[in-house]
C-alpha cells in the first residue's frame, strides 16, 4: 500500500502541473494518509526513509530529466599519491 501510494504521488507530480495546495483541493486526505503510512513504515524499518528519498530523487532527477551540472573529477586532497600514507591502521581488540 505504501509503495502504491508513493508511486501514485510520484506519477501525479510528473503528469499534472502541481502547486503546493494541489491535494488540498483534489483529495484533502491524500497527504495526511500518505504521511501516516510513511511514518509507520519508517518506524518499522528505519532505512525506509532513505529508500524513499532515493526513489524520489531517482524519479525526479534521473528519469524525468532534472537539472544537470559539471562535476570536477579527481582527488583534491593531494597532488601526489602515496600508498603508505593512504593505509589505515588495523583495529586490534
């Protein structure tokens, strides 16, 4: 049910031109119902919040052509590479 509600909401936001008050007029109980279901799911499984955020990000920015920008690549912390300096000490119990 959670996934169905979330997917319907995601579809509606991509198909219709929405305003922040869209559901107040069309279906006033939609957002409170979705919030209740999402809160219950996150309470049962805390990772669900991150999963839903990732799903929303993916739908909004990856699948529907969201904004893009150039990202510089490469390390910025040094101009030389050193395996000895990069090694982490092992944990001993």
